C-alpha cells in the first residue's frame, strides 16, 4: 500500500478534528484543561514560559525573544500561529521546526486521548505543542496567544516566567468586542499574580485597562516610557574602543549602578534600571519593530537578568520572521524589472495599516505599487487609509487558494475606487506600468495571502 505524503496525513488529521466542534473558534479553557489532564498535564512540565499577547507585533516579539535566547546558547521551544506555508511552522522544538513524523505521531496521540470529545482544532494543536514541549528538554518556552488572551488556549499556563502585551488595535471584533477597551480587557486576561508583564506602546484607552488589570491581579508592570525606554538614534552611536581581549571597554557606570555595552554600528538605545544597551539595527525592518524589540528585551531582562548583554545585540540583529516587511527574491521577482524590489507584509488590521503607513513614508526614494488581498470580516477601508497616499498604483487581488479571501470588488470599494482589479497576484504584477526608474511593489493585507505568495515565490 502506498503511504500518503506526510503533509497529506497532517491535513487529513486536522480535517477530522474540524468535525469535533461546531465552531471554528470558541474561547474557553475547560475543554483543553480536561484534555491536558488526560495527557498527564504537559503544561506543568515546561521550561520557563514567556507568554505574549497583543493585536500587532506579538509574532515579531516572539521572534526577538527566541533570537536573543538562542544567541545566549539557550534551547527554545516556540508556539505561534497561523502557519504560512507548512503546518509545522507553528511548533519549534528546542530550536528546530517539528518534523512531519513527530507532528503526525503527536496529533494521532492527542486525537486518540481526546476520544472524540468536543474540542476546537486550535485547542488540539495547542495540546500537541505542549505535549511535544514537555517531552524535550529546553531552557525557555515562548507561547504566542492565538486570539484574545483570557479565553485563549495558551492561557492554560498557570504561572509563566513573564508575560508581554504588544500593540492593541481593533481586530476580531466579532469575538473580542467592538471597542478598544473590550479588546484590551481580553488581552490583559493573560496577566498573573506575581508575574511581570511588559507593556509596549499603547493607546491610552488600552493602557488604562491593562494597568487596572495588573493592579487588581498583582502583576508587576514593566511599562515603556516608565520602566524602560527604547529610542532610535539620529545617527549611529559611537563605538567604544576595543580592549586587547577583543571586546569593548566599559565606560563609567550610569547613575544607579548600570553599565553601558557597545556593539559596533548602533541604531537605537535601550534603557532600564540596569543601565542601557546600544544595539544594532533589528533584523526585522520597520519603525514599529523597535517597540517589539524593546518588549522582548524588557521581558527577558525582567525575568532572566543573567542573560548577557551581547546576546541582546546578536538576537535583535539576527531575528527573522516571514511576511513581516520581507523582501522577496524568488520566482515572482522575474515578473518585474531587474532593478525593482518586491516586498511582502502580512499586516491586516487598522493598527497594522498605521504602522505600515509610517514605514511607507520613508520609502519616498522610488515609486510604490501596492498589491492588496484581504480576509473577509476585516476593516479593509481602515487598513488601506494610511497606505493610499503613498501608492502610485493599487491592485486588488484574491488568490484561488487564499483562505476566506475578500472579493476583489470589495477591496476596490474599500479603497474608494482607487484600486484596480488584479485580479490575481501574477496578473497584477504583469499589469503594473514599468517606469524607467526603479520602483517597489508591496504585497500586503493578509497572512493567508502571504502564505500563498511565499508558495508562489518558492518557499516551502
């Protein structure tokens, strides 16, 4: 008998699991807690956990946390969602993506133990990740909240080493609430008594909710602008002179006993009660990534002060996370002139549009063409509004394999008629007018679209 390919077997198991619960998303912990008890409580046998919630930037923050810890020589488990090309992307075990064989075995084990009880697919995947993590030694476990926080499956961790909340924006309103305050309350549901929470830049409404929740549960707060700061340098900061041992000589202590560390070409400075770090450009482009990098540093320095400063620099510079202002260089670039750039970003809500718009303002050196595909139920008009002033042309697309793709006509309407129908990515790239000068193309609007783009470009 010919065996199915591993990817087909994985998809088949996931498809079966979809039939166990009538709703794709049902924010509750009881079903998963019952399953984890049958599995011997793997959530209680993990290395120290960093738990990250937020609307925008939580995946990037997880990438920075992982990169810093690995730069220090730590073995790191990571659980994120959704995947872009392969299901395995969601689970990284001690530094390596889970293998097809291990994933299939864990899925079948959890499915068997669950014995047909009602449960959502995300809850099963979370149980699989926790089961795999508990079986492999590691130094750190990074968990990204899937949706919300309070009722998210990852919130079964009773006492993480640290929690973090990245930028909160209006998204998933049908599940989390219609207001920023309601959404912030859901995100703040991950806070635990005695566990420090790192909070990055926030809208005043969201921040008030987070701080109130922290006070009520007794969670120490590490707040940007109060407990830590991160600022872009106007120019590269000076490099301290090298010592004979090849490192850098330490300048005088800061007030409070802190020390400064220098790491060569510097683009921003992080400061907290321990002193300050002069750090290189983040491996993830975009001004908003500086906030995410700061959240990662503050979380790790708060929970693990023994981490060396040098690991912070190497990790920030070396972090990678696909579809976050990622420059493509595969098959799709052959549809454009040789001196053009092709970029991909998975941002898809109003907050992501604002962050992306701030970055586009810095791309004034050449014309920009936007190719936009979005998911249904997203606020397309609010996402597009900050981007439109910077676009030479706009193209609306919906890929055949794109999950819950918003119709092209709806994207055109959301753009106020500015967008032209693609209607697909390759068709749009072929139609863009080729100026005699170099230009950029940015494909954006959906992580599901990003997955399809990466497949076409040659990833996976």
